[in-house]
C-alpha cells in the first residue's frame, strides 16, 4: 500500500476510491512520458490525476469506457496522500 488514493465522483452518482499501485504509477510514467511519477504526484496536472483514476479503475477489474468518454462523466476528484512524517495514532 502506497498511502495514495483518489476519491472519484461520476456524474451518474457513482463514487469510488481509486488506489494507485506501483504498476499503475509505472503506466502513468510511460503513458505521459514522465521522468518520475513520484515527482509528478507532487505537482500533478488534472489530466494526469484523471487518467490515473481511470487506470486504477480498469486495473481493479471494472469494465470502463475508453478514457475520453469516461472522463466526460467526471464530476469530481479528490487526491489523498498519507503524510509520511505523521506520527501513528
């Protein structure tokens, strides 16, 4: 577990949690020709975040439309990252 998640809300009311894995982050780097997905997460473009949420959804086994069609149904996204410096509760 990387401590990363994206809360996604679609225009049909569906809401889900996308949790990036090392594999989906590697695909993000390759798809957008990024030097580092980790650095991209610190200064993420909205397109990258949406694509990553879509890729996570596909990777989870859910059948989704092609990205362009899927992205038109996005209502909202919230990127969540655990603070690595936070002390355990």
